C-alpha cells in the first residue's frame, strides 16, 4: 500500500512541529525519517498512524483519504521505541493481543489465531520463548516480540518509532540486518524514525532528512550522501570537510590551491562550498602537481580504518583511509604529507 502525505501541518501551542510536509512512498518500500530531536519526525509518524490529529493537510493510504479515521480503521501496525509490551502477558499472548481483542464478528477463531502467532514466532526466530514473559527477555528479543505483535493483525503499513533506540550498539547492528531481511520477506510498506545516520543509510530504500518541521531532502541513501541538496543535509549525514572555493576551468580554486575536479555543471567563476567526505581525500607521501601539502596532527585506528586530523593552508581536515594504506605510508603525528579531494559535493556558499 502506498503512502501520500499532502501538506501536513501540526502546531503545539507556539511550537510549529510540522510545516506543510508532503511526501509519497511507493508500496513495499522502506522509508527512514531522519533528523535531530525535535525536528517533527515522530509527530509525523503518529499522524500517519492516527494517534495524533493534524492541524492541516491530508493522509492518504493506498489512495484512500484516512485523515479523519481512527487508528484501528487505517490498517497500520505500530512499533514503539520502548516496545509497550504487556508485562502480565507471555510472549504468545502479547503477539495474539491485537487479534484477540477484535470485535467478535472480525475476530479469527482460536485455532487461526494460534496458527498465526506460531508462524510469527518462527518468523522472528523466537518459537522457544512463547511462554516467556517480557521481563525474561533481552532487549533485542522484546523488540522482535513487539514487531511480531504489530504484524499479527496483517497491517498494510508498518510504522516504527526509534525501533532500536533502547538497544546497545552490537544488538542494534544485528537487529538492523534482521529487520531488513524481514522487510524483504514480507514486503509491507514501512516507515521508521531514527536520528542515527548510519541506521537510516544502511536500512532504508529512501531517506527523508527533516529539520525544523520540514523535509530538507528526500531520496535514496546514496543520492543524499553523495549529492546533498542543502548544507544541513551535507553536514548531518556523516562527517564532512567544507572548503570555500571557486569553480575554475576543469576544477576548483581554493585560496592559492587548484584541484582538478568534476564540478558537475557549475559555471566557471561560481563561488561554492565544497563538501568533501573524509574518505574522499587522497593522500600521498611525495609532492606532485595538483596536490596540496599538509601535516598529520593526530591519527588513530578505528576498526579497519585509520582516522587522521591534518593541518593545511585551508585549515584542519578530517581524513579516513584503510589501515593497510596508513601502515604502508608509515604515517605518524607530525609527518608531512600531500593531499587532494577525489570528489566533492558543491553547494552555494554559506
């Protein structure tokens, strides 16, 4: 089922939480609402679910205007950040709850409910914990039970509010991969809220970056990361270096330096801000035309990468390269090196 939001607005007293937000999500896709705390992403999710009324605009699910409908009439499943499991019910009864409380005329027979719950327990890899209670489960297990409960009613749309916010880093990574596999299996249209850039880029088919109640940019993760439309998107989606530059014939002029670079149709002479990710800066030990001099201020290994702080005539830069490359160059604090940007995202100057 596709989702269409048309100019959704919401105000809490003097605070404008959402300011005419519009977007469209095709059926079967997974969208991340990404942004800092207070940007409106959870409010938008609650409006889609029917848990919060909008002040203006329309919500259409599968082409049907559901703006005035109650949550139970929208065909939406919701997973909350803190799971909201019933502590007095075991795992089986938590998952069955949405089916068991339906009006009698809509309620499946007990045998059908049991088959549905057992199938979901298999799907979320928890069949051995059907009789356990929430207090006996790990955070990751509780999250899977909450997801199974939302799926039990066979929603057309699945909404997840900070689904991994209460989990530690290792479990978060495991749950991300698991949720992506599950989404690909069941194919339900899904939206999840997160403030974690890595989570959004790793999981979603599309990402909507939000700030101050508006969508700054909507697109595929790679597009947003490599071609940010605004300064906020460029700086929010991971670490970046910003260079004040001017477009030159076949490259960029930065102060007294000139780099050969694809400027993507910007006219010669245009003033730009060039955003360069740490891994998009090349490093060498020997000088060469088109390379700038720098000095390593500090470096440290982080998993397979080595992170560097580099001083240059353009200011301090952040770099990332493989440990193998760093070791082969014998890099150390204080050593002289040469650098150049391999690519840059160009935006109007700040």
